[in-house]
C-alpha cells in the first residue's frame, strides 16, 4: 500500500516594504500617502539569504512579483529583473502579485478599489507589464490583500493563469487600516482546490483556472483575538500586543500565513491537521505564504532572525513527518498535478 502523500507549496508575496501605515513599519515602510508613492526596498538586501533558506533544503518557492497600476507599477520588475530571472533559472517559480490600488485625490491616499471595471483594468495592465519586462507570461497569482471578485477571476482565467492562491476559506474583511485595504470575501469558499464558476468565484464551476485555498484550520469558535487585532489595525498599541501574544501562543490567523509577528504555534497545528488529512484521504495539499519583506526587522533595519528561524523550523517539521511521502512543489506544479488527478477529489 503506497504511503500517504502531502504536496507542499510556499508562495511569497514579493514586493516593497510594508506600507508605513502598518504598525511597526512607520520608519522604514513605503509611503502610500503621496502620488507617486515613495517605495522602500531595503528588505531586498537580504533576498539572497531568504532564498538560500529554501534552496539549502531543496524547497522551491513561488515568488509572486508585485505589479499594479500604482503605486508600484512595474518598478519591481525593472529594478530586480536580473534577480528574478536568476531565481527562475534555479527552478523557482515566478508568478505575479497584483494589488488593486487606486489614488483617492480627496483622501490623498492610495486605497483599494472595489470597482469591477477598474479591477479588470488593473489586472490587464499588470499582466501586460509583467510580460513586457520579463518576456514570459505568469501562470500563478495571488491578489494583494487576498482580494477577489468574479470580474478579477474571469480576467485571470481568460489570460491563461493556471492557479490563484488568494482564498482564505471562511473569512471576510470589510477593510483594515482605516478601511483603506484588506477588503475581501472568502466566507463561502470551499477548503479544497476547485475550478471556480464564471458567475461566482467562491463556487465550483467550469473555469480552467484552479483556486488553491491557503491551508486553514477549521473552527466553529469565534476568534476574539482576531477581532481585537482587526479593531486595532493601524494603531500603534498593536505593536505592544505582539510580545504578549507570542508568550501566550496567540495568533489572529487560522490560515498558513508565515509571519514573525505572531506566535508560531499555529503552524504546527496546521501541519499536523493536514498530515492527518493525507493519511485519511491518501493525498492532500499544504499551501502557505509569506511576505519577502518580513526578512527585515523594521525596528533595527537588520535581518529578522526570528523569521528565518520560523521558515527553517517549518520546513524541517514538514520534512520529518513520519509515514508520509512529502513533496515540495510550486503552485503551478500543484495545479498541473491536480488537473491530472482531479477525479480523486482530494479533501
């Protein structure tokens, strides 16, 4: 009898430093309160170290490169073209990370748009910039702030994207940081991979693109800590909460989002839950993501050693699972495998 299979993918939202309105990033974050924005790329001096953390353990990464209609535009593609192509040459995946920002002249801020027509325009322009600068089309994507709409999904599908990994099953957000971004709705989405309906991105249908939800712990209990963190988003007091939360093993996330800000205890719970799924179902997928800029400690401006330790320990924990055949792959490799084995209906 073959061993249970666990197929693992790590995606990186690869962009400028977090905006300076995100708590803790006021000194070295990008400034999205002007047009054009002032972008900070200081994390990139540790990009090679971040890449080596995975390469040394023979784990590929899906680097999803930031492109949008502003404030970033194609700056990352032009500034880091050589580095991006180097990563592609060693077997990593180069996909796209699209933010749907729009300049609000009344607020004098870049804010997330929910206008379907403008969302479509941003996606099309971003794909064109990617193609023009790198010479190939992306096949994997994560939308900025985990946003999605049926218009966005149809546009991605029509332009040949194989896989999107924006979904966080069972979650909804009307906005954070003064409701300027983090607007998304995945409250009805399945926890397993699915081909979306052209009329409803949260329902299975006939589109070719595969929605690959982030691995998420199922829970019927309300997460009061997550509610508190959302209420405090954009406020300096949130930074004071972080060390306390770490000591108490608290995190506002139930999904596989690797961040140095909160307790790492949720990662082990997710890994354990999905290894059990693999044993029961014979095969399943474990999908997580992180932000490249978190390799920078915004307080010191130096490398964030906690983040590096988190990443290494997660890879080691997954690799050492007993009785399970673990395969590390890119998002598009998983999508192609799912397309081949879709009749199995992995859960």
